């Protein structure tokens, strides 16, 4: 009796000269075929629509982000959810002074994204 992982490794070792991307795609395809029913059920239950897409609210992100921040604090990395756009913001912090060394996305990019969201629907006006 073999496992899906053993079958995948055997298949990949027998396949000549695949690029790393092709090996990854092949492995993921084989693993998804063996666990396809569980993956479909899980994604539908999270989204509530059954479409396979998951919509995560800001409230659902707070606890995981706090746990990640506690683990990464020693390394000077901090994660946050932007209040305006509900996007994840990553900051590299100087551990000695507490100053922000780098923020991704930057404040400017967050401001542009907020303006674009406000203008959504106004940029293109189709008249029929």
C-alpha cells in the first residue's frame, strides 16, 4: 500500500528533465486529485457561497495577526490591517529605537488605493 506522496515522488523521479515549476505543478495536481473532495467542502464552508473564494473580514484577521506579531517582534517585523482599506501592512521596525525602517505598502500607495476605491465607477462611464 502506497501513499499519494510516495506515488508522486515515484512519478516525478521517473519523469525526465522537468523544470522545478513543472515538478511543482505536477505534484500539486496529483495531491489535489487525491484530496479534491475535502478541499471543495472546506472552501465552500468558509465562503458561504460555494464558489471556492474566501472573503476574510478584518475582524477575523486580528487574532492571527496578533499571534504573528508576538512571534516576529524579536525580529523587528510587524503586521497590521490598514483601517482605511483593510489591507495587510508590513513594517520593518528598528528594534532599538522603535522607528519604522520600511513599510509595505507605503503610506503613499495606501492613499492612492483609497482614492482609487473612492473613484471606482467614476473612471469609466458607459452610456447606452
